[in-house]
C-alpha cells in the first residue's frame, strides 16, 4: 500500500485480489494478422478546394458527389466533402442519416446540423483505419502520422460501429470504435464537442465484442472532449499512450459489460462478423469485465503519458468503473493527472470503483489528484480503489496520489 495524502477520511482500498484487467488492444505493437479491406462509402474528391460562397462545403443525404458541394448543390458523402474542402476549411452536414464512415486526414472543422446522424453499421474504412469517424494521418492506427493542424467535430450523432478487418493480436473479438483519434503531431488540437457517440442497436454481439466510444493510441496531439454524450458502449473513452487531454462536462451512461472470450487458442483470422464473436465466446467461454467510463492507460515504457484532466463529467446508469488511471501491460508511466468535480451514480461490480488507480507489469502512476468528486457507487464497488499488484518487481508503483474533499457514498 503506497502512502496517500488526504485532507479527510477517504475509503481508499488496496485490492491485491482484485480482478485481472482485460488485455487491451495492442495495435502497432502486434503484427496485423488480417488485412481484409471492405470498400467503404468513402469517395475521393474530384474537385479539391470546392467551396460555397460562405466558404463552407456542404453535405446532404439527397446530394451527389458530382455536385460542387455548395449549400444549393451539396455532396452526398461526408468524406468526399472533407477531401473537397481546403485545409483548415469547414464542412457542414445537413440533417439526415448517413450510412457511411468518415475519414479525416487533414485540418478541418466538421459541423452537423441538429439531427445529422452518421451510422457506421456495415461500413469499414479499411485496415489500418478504424472508427465510424477516423481522425489521423494516412498511416492509420499503426503509425499515428501527423495531420498537420487542428480538427474540430461538433454537433454530430455517430452510432453503430461495425466490427472491421483490423485485428489487435489478442485472440479476442474485435472492439468496434465509434471515434478513433490517431494523430501523432503534438502541436495539433483535436476537439470533439457537443456530439453524441452511441452504440445503437445494430450489433447483436455488442456484449461479446466490447465496443468503444472514443479511442486513441499513440496520438500525441492534445485531445479535448467536452459536452458530449457517450452511451451504450463498453468503454466510454479509452485514451492509450496519448498526449495531453481534457475530458470535461460529458455525460457517460448506460454502458455495457464485456464478455471477453477466454481464448484458449489464438485466432488465425480476425473475426469480421458479430456471429463469429458469439461463436468464439461459446467455444472458449467468457470472462465478464466491468464497464469503464474513462480509462487513461499508459503501457509504453518509451513514452510518459502526462497532463490528463477528467473533470465535471457525469457518469451514471451502469455497473463498473467511473475513471481508471492505469499503467499496465508494460512499464508505462502515467503522471500529472487531475480527476475532479465529477458526479458518479454507478451500479456495483467486483473490484470496481468510482475512481480506480492501477499499476502493474512495472508501470507507474504518480502525481495524481483526486478531489471534489461526489455521488455514489453500489455494492460491491468502492468509492476509490488502489491496486499495485503487490508492487515491484512484478507489480507496479503508485506514488504521490492526493485524495481530498471527495463525497462519494459507497457500501
């Protein structure tokens, strides 16, 4: 048990017998074992730089990609409009449902009118891209190449992520992603604001493939997620080995558990259909993992994940963790973290907590402040938990964690 500084009595419990963490995805650190590329509804622009008199490029479900992408003659696919817009330009998405995926590989502002919905079911941007909305360089998730500027996405509903062709090398079913951010330029700012990220109802195997609301990996740009609703996924936000982040004033609710297959043998091919996930789960048996609202995960010994803020969020109506501060699966370093002013109303799950601090496999969590959080968790969860798996050499190190002024009711 490592020393915890606190200005008041806090139920912070060391859990040496707590649940093992599910192995997260290791894209970029494992070889891709499948490169099945399904043609998505993404069309290259034929008239780059097309804009309307207002300077914006427009998209409508009734448009055509042969149009000049003006308000009067809009495009039909969002990625076509993104490609047609100038670097740093604006794409405006008219109300309606778009059965397509969106790929952003340059600085752009993407704005949805009220009622603009992007549904990714049945769509695949093609490995190594990932997400109903992919934001990153052309190298995909395995490279995290530079975009070269800022990206803002505002006012869209993004739903129904589709299991795609990219494997994570874990021998488990793929985790569909709604928004993927993979920008390696630390001078860029990626902003997701006033959006809705929704699992939807299209995937019959959602509990067996562990969908994610927003995912990053080796994305060293600054990430801002604010005033956004995330519902129905297993992990609300998974920020893995990424640059500074600010996750504020979001609503994370109605998350689901993940029945991860106990894979006795590695998959030789990545499953691309929900039915395959169900079949694998039936063959191998499963372990059920708690829902996770916001997970900060450092597992790369070569980089320190620092300057992370999770504040003023509401996390409710699911059983599991609120905010996870994790350094595991490698000697990663997570430091300089602020978790404050969040409101929790969570059901219970074994070894879970409103805030959970975990260090394992040589990882370290340090210089974290947990303060002014409130709400409640149900049994058998705790308010705030700490687990270093017994400490070095096989476990991890937790140090300089300050807990103060929290009012989280626990059993």
